[in-house]
C-alpha cells in the first residue's frame, strides 16, 4: 500500500481538511490524516467533530486522528471513527497547545506513561483497524522518555510510530532533534515502522535525514502549507539526485484555484471563502508586490469574484515574466 520510503502529510488543525488534502495527494503525499478530532466531541455527536470524519476514496490510505484525556471516551471514539472506514486510527500524544494539553490530552500524556499505555491498549482492542501513534520526545528536556514510550506502545499493539523531534515545552521552537528518533529506530527491540517529523522543509533535508537517521519515512507539516509540491520534489530528488523546477505562477494559480473550489464544494460558499483566506499568502509567498492582491483575496466574498481575481493575478505575473 505504501512505497518503501513514504511521505506523510501531518495532521494539522485548521489546515489538514479534505480540500487541503486533495492538493497534497495530487502532489505526491503517500499517507494523510484528518485534522485531530476530539474524542469527547465525537461521542457527544458534535457537528464540528463529525465533519472531520469526512474522508474520500481518492485520499486513501488515510488515517483518522483522535485525541483525548479519558480512556473510556477514547475507546468509544475509536469505535465511532472506525465506522467512517479509514485505513487506520492514529492517536495524538503530541499536540502541545494549552487547550489540548491542559485537558490532559495530546502531549500531556507524556507526563503519565502508564495511562498513555493503557489508553493505547484499549483503543487497539476496541477496533479491527491498525492503530498508530504520533508523539514527541518527551514533556521537557528532563523527561525525554521516547525510547521507553516506543517500546511500551509497540508492546500493546501499535503498528507504526511517528515522532516529532521536539519536547512539549519546546512547542515548535528551536531545531528538531532527530538523534533520539534514530535511537528509537535503531533499538533492536523495535520492529514497527518509525517515521520522523520536524523541520523537513526541502528535498535535500529529506534525503539527508533519511540517510543519517535511517527512519522508515518522514512526515511533513508546515512546509506543505501553500507548497504541496514538496512531496513530489522530495520523491524526485531521492530517486534522481536532481531538483525539480520551482512551481510557476501557473502552477501556483492552479493549485490555489483547485484548493479553493474544493473548499467551496465541501463547506459551501460562505465558509469555503472564509476558511480559504488563511492560505493565499502561502500560495503566493515571494511574489513581488503581491500585498494588494492578497488584501483583495481576503476581503472578497463571492467565489466568482475570487476566481476572476485569480485569473487577473495569473495574467499580471505571466505578463511581468515575459
């Protein structure tokens, strides 16, 4: 199902929805995940949580990612998520944000490894699908316990582990430390796939980390926002040692337009227009004098007006390059 060295799209809240996943899949992402879904929201039938269960055939293989601090709720949520027919269930033990960690979920479980282990075991027993985990090196510099965590989680039945190379206290600051990820991968007790995450933002770095740390694949998050081409760029570089040409203005417009149309299709015009606004600056990063166009893109409310403006941007920058 997956290639020898898969490229995973990270589950990112308010980013990794079906429209965004569509453009990443079409640009080489091998395995993708939903945005993380609250177990409490799912068992209470909250509309926002239920909508995040939407998955489509073209996205496969795809995992539904769950988070929560209550073992019974996580077990129930996993059973509900399984009914959406994903390829796997992923548990989030890595999210560092306060509103998650302060509720005893996400990275907070790194402070209670016995509970994390029990929760994982209960989810594994509750579903027939493979269960995977995403986590961090530890809570802080004094508790980098990922080697012990990996062994325990493998022992209760997870099928793969993704490790973000930072502690919870680091949030997203400072360089990711992949040396501990490599130690987990090289631990003779570990036989499940180990995927590395953190700071992969170029084909060169992906190949370097593949070679240096020996991971089974890499997960890419922030570097894919507004730049879905990174997946195919990495694949091409690993295969040939050559870099693909940078996306043209036409490539940028096409990806942005596709993302926008999928957003309208999935969320309706009002929400589709609103939620797309966070993406424009990323799609057109680095273009000279783009500020005026960006201001228009984030203030227009009609999808037809936005499509017309994208055509205008295309003509403007194509003429400029000629």
